[in-house]
C-alpha cells in the first residue's frame, strides 16, 4: 500500500478516536447527572426555596438558585454584550491591522486565560472600593468581566468572516463606516455573534468561583440588585459538600436543571435567530 | 487628449491630473493625466495588472479603504478636486457609483437592497421626502432602470441572495443607481456572468449612458469595441493613449496600442 494511503488511514483513525473521546465524555457526564439527579428531581425542587438552611435539608427546592443564576448570567451577558460589540466593531473598522488593535486582541486572549477565581477576587476588591457588599450587582459585574473576553473574541472572529466586498459595496453607496458596521456587517454576522453570546452565557451561568465572594449566597429569592443572590453552581457545591447522600443526589438534580437551562436557552435563541438570519448571504 | 477636440464644447466631466498611486512601495499608477467626457461610455482597457481597477477605484476614493495605498495628484469632478482636504468622501461616493465585478447583494431583501442608499442619505434630502411611497417609487424606478423589475416585482421582500448571479448583478446596478450618481464606475461588470446575463448588463449600460457618465474597466476587447465611445489604454501603470473609440480602434497612434489591439501583447 502506498504511504499516502496509510497516512490517510491513520488520520481517519485519529479523527474517529477524538470524536469517540469527546462524545463519550459528554455522554458520561450527562449520564451521571441524569442517573443520579433525575430520581431526586421533583416539582418542589423547582418551585420552592431551600428548607433547613443552605440546602442542608432534604426538603424545599432551589428556586432561589435558579432565579439567581438566570439574573446573574442574564445581567452579566447583557452588560458584556453592551461592551463587547462596540469593541469588536472598533477592532474591525477603526483599528484594523494597527498596533493598538493587536494590543487589544492580545489583552483579550490573556484575559480569556485568567482563572475565574481571580475575576472574583478582582471584582470583590472593586466592590469594596465602591462600597458594595456581596450582591446581585457585584455578581453581575464579576461575571461580565469573565464573559467579556470570550464574547469579544468570538464576535471579532465572526466579523472577520464577513466578505470585504460587502463592505466595499456599502462604502461605494456613500455609507460611513458606522453605517456599514451596524447595518451590513452586524446583520451578516448575526449567526456568529449569537454563538459568541451563547458561549459567554454558558460560561457565565456555570461559573462558581467568580460569584462566591461577589454575589454571595442566600436562601431567599433575589429581590434587589443590592441583596446577595444565590446561584446554581454554588448550590451544587454546597449540596455536594454535605455528608448526606440524599442531599448529594439533590446536587445532581441541580446540575441537571443547570444543563437544562443552558440547552433550552440555546435552542430558543437559535430558533429566534432563524428569523434574523433569513437574509444572510451564504 | 479628449478635451483638445474643438468640436467638443462641453467641459470634461472628470479630469485626472498627474495621478500617482502606490501600494506600499510599488508605484502602480504613474503620472496619469486624462479626461473623461460627460455622458457616454469610457472604457479603460489594458492587460491585467496594468492598474485599470486601481484607476477606476481612485475616481470614487474606494482606494482609501485599502490598507497601504497612497494617492498623489488630483481628480477633478465638476470642478472639485476629490482629493482635496476637507472633501466629504461619502459625498464623492454618492456622486460616483461603483459596480463590482462580482455581484455583492447586501444581507437584506431585494427591496431593502435598492432602498439602502436612499435610506442612509434621506436625512440629507428631507425636501425630497423620506416617505414610504417615495421609497416604493424609487425602488421601482431603479429596478426598471436596471431591467430587473419584471422579474422581481412579485417577490420584493425575499432575500437578494436567492436571485441568480445575473439578476444579482442587475440588482447591484439598481442599488447603485438609486443614490442618483452622476458617474457610474463599472469594474469588469460582466466577468462573473454567463453570456446572456452579460448581454443584459451591457444593454442597460448603453441605455444609462444617455444621462450619465459611465466608466467601464474591461479586459475583453470585443466588449470595449461594442460599448465604448471613448477609450483609455493603460500599459504597465502608464497611460499610453486616450481618445474617441472609433479613432483608437481604427488608427491607434502608439505602437503598443496597435500591438495590444492585434493581440500581440497582453
């Protein structure tokens, strides 16, 4: 057999192996969560707050954490979006191939690699300086810092995929850079921008370390931006830390809820985006 | 030079004076001085890489958008040097439209593609009105001018990307016309099209030249012969010869023009 054929076979084998590894890890995680969590999951868990203090009891639910997580990650994603899109457009339209654009990209790549506990500690310092205590607002700030580099780099890549001819067409009609950016490039890159937002949201809602000091924890539902807010990752952490197997099973149920939220939001937003992407040039 | 002809009393529409363009350190256009008369079709011909597209894109300052490009010299458009400091580049591009070789529909409906230009300029022309009926009228008028109306009038709200390549190019033509340019620059406008679609574009341009100045870059000599009223021949970044098409094709003055027309070079 010719060497090039052997090469081909080796690479196909590697591809199959990597697919198996990725899919089986996903299946194992989901399997464990479903297998241990599903029996513990019940309606009370979804619609009640914890009884027995910090999830230690077997009664009550995790509604405080579900709502807390949605508010935290939703707020942080909105905040990060408000900052990311302008940065990504700036990088592309005003700092293209200039040294400060490259500096911003490098900084974002470094930020991406920073552990979330560091964001938590940084946001905590910021909050002390501002006179804030552990609160929903503090958590939103910390999570938005964590989401910012992920979202911005994702958007940057999506915008880079837009064909230069499309921009030229808009310029040649007398459009300014801003008009071209907002009316043409954003429209054309909506699928990629949405992926960036979802990626950042998923990362934000699943993060425990950055909200530990900043959002705090509570058994109550979040009612104000300045009150502490519970979150699903911390609920899972507390439940798993107890010595009671029945409560530990409730941790898996909480994880199942968290996975369900991310999956549902992802499906809904893709469905909604279908309408927005109707005119995208492929 | 075209303007030297005493019979032509009208001023040239576009006058290029000692135009030089560099890509980085590469001097791609050298000392171009030429006139483009009002109305009619002026064809810029020459072998590939001679700077035809660069010359074309310098006329509406699309070169500004390319990194590392430097322009020296003047281009006068109705008595205004478009490279003067303080000239509003979006105004230049509104007056000088551009049709790219490959159709590039915008990511929106057929209607919105044509309405895109008028919409972004509507705050400048409030007197002309920005009402929906006006926009409907503008869209219809320009789709007709581009010879596309009959084919799309029942599906104006569907995506521009669903049109065939030839229809997309005529849509791009309608879109360019909708901002009412005095000059239309066409960069090999039929090179991506099949012969029948190409014929339609050529026919529309011939119709449009009655009211507008049209500049066409083409590498197809036969197309230049069919369409052009005036010709500019470029060779290695230099202007070799410019003049009325009849004279250029029948009796070129320069040996290089003759050689190019005979197919000996290029």
